[in-house]
C-alpha cells in the first residue's frame, strides 16, 4: 500500500508519509520527496507498510486517517490539522514558508589561539566570506489550545517552567542544549528535522512561531500517543533504543576540577573506601596531557606514571573511572598532526571534523591506543559544542547578541544546516569505536551537548558550567524536566554548581568566595546533592572548592551527615534506579516526568515546575531555598523550614515517615536538612537494597520490596550482569510484580533468565 500522499499548490507541495498509525512525517517544499532522513532517525527505522489508512478528499481538504490520528490538509494554504479519530483536535500547523538565501563560509584570515576557562580555543579572524550554496530560511506557525502546556526543546539555562509564553533560541553552547522537539500535555509531540539554528517564539501563548535558519524543506514528524509514556515509546521507535548504562552508573560519582595526578586520584579513592562511604566512580577531569598539549590523548608520564596500574588499583577497589577527552587540539601533538595530515580538521585547524566518518575512526583509534587500552571505563566528552564565542569578558551580552555571536562562530567552519548536530556525530564515533573493540564493557559518555537520537550512543548530558546560587539550583528542576521530556533520558547537573565564587568574567557568578568553609555553601551543596540523588546520574563536580564528603565537616555535624545520608539513600534505592534504566531501554519510558505530563488533566499540576515524578512511583520535591544559613555563614534568624507540596489526586505516602495523605490538594510539611521531601503513590512497588559500598557488592543480598497499599500496582524488577551487552541477547532477569489491593497479594511473573534473580521479601505499607 502506498503510504505517501503529496498535495501540491503551485510550485510547492506538502507530503504526508504514514510511518505508523501514530507517526506522520510532514514535508513542505519545492521537492519534498527528495528530503533525506537525518542523523536524528535510527538507521533501523522504516515506515510500516501494513498500516490501515483511509482517505477522503473534498474541493478544500485532503484527509488521511489511521487508527490513532486524523490528518487534514487545507489544499489551498497547505495548513495541517491533527486530530484524534473522534475529532479531538491535537494541533494545527500552518504558515509554511521557505525563503531562499545564499549561504556563505569563511576563507582565509588568520588564526588566533586564546586561553579560556573552557579550554584553549582557536578562532579565525578577518577572513573573507565566499558563496557556499543556496539554502532556505523556513517559517511555521503552531497553534496552541488554551488547556495545554508544552515541554521540551532541550536544556536551557533559563529554566523555562513550560514553553507557552517563552522565546527559546535553539543553538548549542555551554549551558544550552538544543533539541528541536516539542511535547504536549494533550498527548502529542513534534520532532523537527532541523540541525541548524532554530527559534521558538511562544510569547503569544495562543500560537508559536518557529524559525528554521537553514533547511531545504520544512520537515517534521508528528507523534500521537495516548499519554506521555506512549509518545515516548513512539519516539523510541523513530529514533532508536537507548542502550543500558553499566549498573555502576546508578551509584555515586565523585568529581572535581580537578585531580592533578595519579596519586591524588588514588588517595581520594582510598579515603572513600576507608570511610565506607558508598561510591562507584571517580571522574578524571582535563589537563592530564603532557607539555600543555591541549586535547592530546596521552597521560603526562610525570603525573600519571602507570595508567594501567592506576586502573588496576581502582578496579581492585571496585571503582570505575570516567576520563575527560576533548574534540579540540592545540600545539604540535601527534594526534593533531595526524588529523592535519589526513585533512580531517575543520576550518579553524583545531577541532576535528566529527561529521566525517574517517575522522571519527581516527579519533577513536587515538582514544583506544592511548587511553582505553589502560582499562578506562567511560568517557567525559567535554565541550561537545566545540565553538565557544561568548565565554569571556566581564559583562554578559544580551541573549540575541550572544546567539548571533555563537552561531556565527559555528558558521565560519560549517554548513549552516548542520551546526547543532556536532555532538551526536562525535558521540556516534565513540560508541561505534568502543563497540567495535569489545562487547564486555558498556559505552558510557558524559557529554555537554546533545541532539535528538543521541541516546543511541550511550550518552548522558549535563547542564553545563552553572554557578553556585540558589537561583541556579531552582532552575535545574525545570531544565531536567524539559530535557528529558524530549525522550532523551539521561541528564544531570554539577552538584553544588561549577563556579562557587565570583570571577572577573561574567560566567563565574557563585555566591561563596569561602567555598566549602562557608556554611551557606554547605547547605546549598547538600540540597543540590539531594536533588542529584533523584536524577539519572548522581554526580558531584565543580571548581573553586573541593567536593569530597570529608570536606564538609566531621561526622556528627549536620551537613556532613546529611550528605552521607543522601548517598546512602541512593544505594538503598539502587535496584529501583537500575530497573527504571531498564524501562528506558526496553520500553522507551523516561525516568523523570514533569507533573503536567504525568497528570495532564490536572490544571494545577500543569502550573508546577518545582516538583516532578521519578518513574511512576516517586514525587520528588527538591528544596531550593536556604533554611539555615545564607552566604558568609550568616545564620538565618527566623527560618521558614516548611514547604508547600502539591499532591495530585489519589493516595500518597511520605517516603520517610510513611504517613498517608489524600491527594488533590496542597499540603504543608516540615523539612529538615537531612531529607529531601519525597512522596510515593499508593499502589507503588519500590525495590530496595541494603546499603553497599558499591552497587553490586553483594549480588545475593535480599531485596526488600515495599508495596504502598491503597490501589492496584505493578513494577518490573530488572537485573543483569551489570556490564557488557549480554542483555541484548536475553541475558537478563525481569520479574514483573503485580499487587492486588483487594487481596493484598503480590504476584510474580518471570521473563528472561532466572540467572540474575534477586531474592525478595515484601513489606506492605498501609
């Protein structure tokens, strides 16, 4: 059956491709049939040939209907209306337009090398602009319903609580990750096939104007689902499966800027094991290279005399290492010379051309022969938006100026249409390279930029080099929700903020010049770490002051004990977090969900961005204001140590006290420094574990499964070898647990193999 419909009006046409009963591809332009797929889309995705479709046509409209969605095209304006088959309107996109322009690039000029807080950078100055090719600026209008909220578009430092009413520029920069993807509380999403600069102007609140800087056609995928989970499953079908991260990635990750030597790193690891504070990974930040050769993939032999021995020692302590690598190179290193000789550098002569498959192979070969061979466990692909044009100066320019400057730097060296996609190609090279070497170690890549589909390559993104302020912490909460709403599951932030004190440059805007010795910073760090404990990757990191647990006072003091308690809570819930990761891989559901998406019919929930759901079980309510100390260790005289929490309809339990609350209302609760407010839905099933020094210290330990009574519920407890890709071949244990509230019984249903089955004991909480 032909599942492509083309409606023409003069010299332009609109093409509908029925990819499945829930996914419709819409392409507008002079020749929409020639529009290729993009790196966003999984190479394994093919439109289904067997989708039942009906068509009707009148003089004014052309309509295509599947079991899930009805698409109507106005034959005159080529506006597209999406509805459910019962007539419920989902969305309306109109005003398609393309304007041809002459794309240019920079040639000639001279290269200037500069030291920045974000590394050594090379930029071309005084070059000439020459014609490259013809392209198009595109525009589109998206009408909104009054009763919907929109999420997505990536991770943006502004911390948008929702997208209606906002102006959002989509370009890649430190503290800004551009994902051209919108998802609605009405149960639909739009993935825009655009790798150039894009802007979303939703300030009207009734409609959004979308601008595409460089496209050949306007091209997007409309996804219709029953709810947010269903939309995410369809997104997975379209963009690919998220591979399992290693089990140790659900543990605690210790980082700082930076461990300066092999001895420094190992001393830190040994102290954690001596103190018996749980930890699974240490991160080695930048400048491990010799002779200041930026980006050189070698260890400085004076500071790291025995990398293999270092890794053997870490592994002997059941610790893992993430290692920082960069896409840019400076100086006369062997790595840089190899790229230059092969002609695989971009125009600045510093950044390797990740868009080129041969360049990606060279990059991985260098990583493998000099780093991976020593036993390194994973990668920190820093600065994966490699052009940094605005991270300097004492004053920060307005957003439009910053956008123009940042985008302009990319356009010196790249085709305008691909400037936002560098990170996904860079990530693909690391993933393909490591998978080509071994299947015994899962790829894990902490990286600072992202793009739709990048999840296929084992990536985790973070929100960039934010400053240590309560305002910055508060913004991380909606940032996480918007990024993960895009179907990209793995996000985190620098717990405590990267910049702790104020710098002479604008980007260093922390409130705590005394760092860890400031009781105000200790409180901020404690609350940030509590939030980090309910993100997919619990990682401490930053500059200006150290972050190890013993830096925050002696045991028996409030902040030290709260920090250790937060880490131990993460380990108590390790089976839960790992099972949630498995749901990401096997089902495509997201670990974090905005309340508006989790409870789309709840008008109050749509207005709340300070709380979120983790899985379907936990309501997480991070504390984002001081209750004990302000900056400078100034004690708060009349502290308000209460929080107002919104509980949607249904039954809820306080996780810490097990007190029961009826939902559909706000409650006011006392808050202490040692606890993040957490509520569990009635019907939730939550597997817990004894606290271990690392996540799989005792694989035979009994798993206590807590059942929160009051309604029926289910949960799938997952386990596997913890590393390697055997799970792709069925080497895993899934134990589906179903609770029947009427009988008070829990049923078990096993799939996969029983080789990794945990012993379980059940505790019903009433």
